[in-house]
């Protein structure tokens, strides 16, 4: 019934939705103007999150990203309509001013200007030098570099040079982010580790590690979009961020290379008429795509694949997420993904429908797929709503609902202090990660006895970097010089259960500075000191140190 109500509400709003003044100079309403998505790592999300924590933005859905540029412009208009908050007025005004400059074109289009552009969004050059021995296998141990679109890296200098273009015309938009990548060689795993990994993954031999020691051109993200009445359909390589935290959602993040998918996105929140209004504004996304880099699948008592060689028949994946805001201070979401079909079980209409509706388990042609579900909740704490936001992200593997199975689900609680009392330029965030031991076998999370390459794309985890059976935490603090310039310190700690591949631990400290030299130029400098101990990979504790320098050119007037 809820699904029927949501569809009815979308249809109703598709007939009536239009922004004030949007038809001043064109017959096309703002609700049908297409735009590209803001990259997940953009400063824009931090800025709007600070505005939301201070009560200036009420309909930003932090647990469902990325957002389109047109929707960011809508949020800026919303912030300008709010009553000033005396506790954070100066900071908030600076954020709104910077956001208005970033989305000046989209704000004009919402007020009638023609939706047409072809421009350079950014040109980036990044060098990351890793000394010592980094870890690169998050599916079995850990990763030194996380949430980086699955970029390859190794011991030595790693170079990435990228160019991003975006275009829009009426209902249509397009986006391309291409890179030249040169990655150093990652340390090889010991032969004893390969034997243990093969046993843990139920494969005849150990799957090959993530790519390294290469020079290549890569299309990191590329897609085309069509928009009609706040409904956007997008096809191509895309990233998702389905969670409220900063460290990485448990269900879907940008830790792996983007997936080629067809995605539906309700870009502007809607409400269900009548009694359904108690749910508040609603947003939803759904996608269907195909994974890459899977090396092993087991079906009908047969294992398909060999190490280092991707299967010719890769599995498919689909997912859905619905987010609600019953009050401006509360956001909660439910989401689900399923890996299905692939070698030994071809894609058919029946297998696709079975992956949606089957509740049982099977093998071979009747297998319903590898199912995961998640729930996340975010709440601005009463009494100090303009300061503190609490949230939790939880997900379960092969169970229908994580809250019904709390001891068999992974949890990631967090706290976000938008500004420390009397120190408005300083913020603080802390997140924890807990993956309880499952009785079936060690390393249960993100694994499946049919899809033996697990919940990965191009051999990188699609979910959280925390891995298959580890606990940990992250802490960040920023000092904001301006909305686009800050200094940051962060700490990360991971402990892997000794029952899974002999266990292990990792801790790192990172210092970073991101500075806007001018409106067009941005420089980021980052240093990370990391110490780890994974007996599977090395008999003694290891240490690595990384230095990253990135220069970005983001022309404000970069039309082609």
C-alpha cells in the first residue's frame, strides 16, 4: 500500500509541480530541467550539512547522495527563506554566499534562464607518494586509501590527472570524468596468505588482488540524464553514497569503482496526500546495473572462474532506497541491494523478478540472489539542535531487516558537532563500526557462498572499508578558514576478528589542508601515518607513510 501511495503521489506532483517564476522566459518548468550530479567528495555537501545542522535547510537528505546541481540550488533558496539563527549567522551567511556563487547558473535557470551549457567542471592533478608497505586488500584485510572510487595505488608514487566535463540542454544532461592513472606496484601477498584466502573464500585458488603497477586511461564516471517533473533517469558509470556518515555507508559508498547502471532518482522531495503526510517529505532512488571484476561464482555444485581473470558473464545488481523526513529534525531511510544472475544462472525476466520478491534460498537457476538490507536514522538532538546531530547506519546480510536481527547486523553510530560552543570555526565528528561475529562462518559480511567474489566491483568493496569482520572508529575535526578552505585532523582504528584470516589491526593519523587560492584554484595537501599488523600479510608489524598533493582548476567561467 505504501508503494502504491508513493507512486500516486509522484504522479500527482508530476502534473502540478513547478517552481515560482520558472516559466518567466521559457515554457519549460524548473522541475523538468536536467542537471548533472555534484561529486560525492565535493565541499558542497559539508557546507549544506552545516546549514542543515544550524536549522537553515530542512529538506536536504544526507543519507541519499549524490544530489543534482538543480536540487542544490533549490536548497540554497530554502536556506535564504529561513529565519536567521543568531548563534551561527556569520558562518551560515558565508556558506550561503559561497554556495550561491557555485550554483549561480542553476539559480538563474530556476528563475527562467534557458538550461543550456557545455563547460569544464574541473581539471585535477594529484600525486600520492606511499613509502613503506601499504595494505590494498579491503576484502580480506584492510585498505590504506579508502573511499577513492577504487583508484589503484601501490608502494611509490601514484599519479592521477583528470578532466571533468558537464553539459545540459533542456531535459537532458551529460557528465564525463576521465583520468590518466599511473599506479605503483602493490606488495605481493605471501603464498601462505593465498592458501588461507582460498579456504576462506571457498575458491579453488585465491582470487587476484586489486590492480596496481599500471599506467592507463580510465573513464571514472560518465553518464547521460533525462529529467521530467523532478524525476531523473540516468544511465552510465555512477557512484552512490547511501548513508548519513562521513566515513562510508555500510551498504553503498564510493569505495569501489563506479558501477555501470540505469538509475531513477526523485530529485525533489514529495509528500503523500492525506494520512501519508505524517511521513513528511520523501525521496527515493532505484538502480539496476552490472558489476565488473568478479572472478568466481559457484552454482549447481560447480565453481566458475579462475584467479586474475574476470568472468565473461558478470553478475547483475539492483538496489532501492526510500528516505523520509517526518520532521525537519528527523530523517530515516530503508534500502536494499541484490546481486543476481551471472555465470550458471542467466539473466531472465523470471530471475529478475525472483530477485525482488523471493524470500527463500536456493542454488542454480532458482537462486534469488545475494540480498542485503540497511536502515539509517539521523536526528538533531533536542535542546542543542543547532549544534549536535546523532545518527546510526545499520545493515544486515541475508536477513530481511537489520532492526529485527540486531545481533546479526553491522552497526555504525555517529555524532556530528557542527560547531564547538564559542568556537564557531571548529567542528567535530566521530563514527564507530561494529560487525558482530556470525555463527555460519568467519568473514560473513559482504560475502556469499554463490558469489564468491563478494560484494565488490573491480575487486573493491562496494560497502564500507571496515571489511568483512572488523570493528573500528574514525574521528575528524576541521578548522574552517572559509567555506572552501580548512585544516583537518583525523584518526582511524580497525581491529579484525582473529577468527577471520588470523585477524589484525590498523591505525592511522591524517593531517590535511584544503585551500582555495582563488575562486578557480584549489590546493589540497595531505599526510597520513599508518601502522598495521596483519599476520596473514606480514610476520611483523608494518608501517607506511603517504603524502598527497592535489591541484584543482575549477573555472567559474569555463564554458567551451
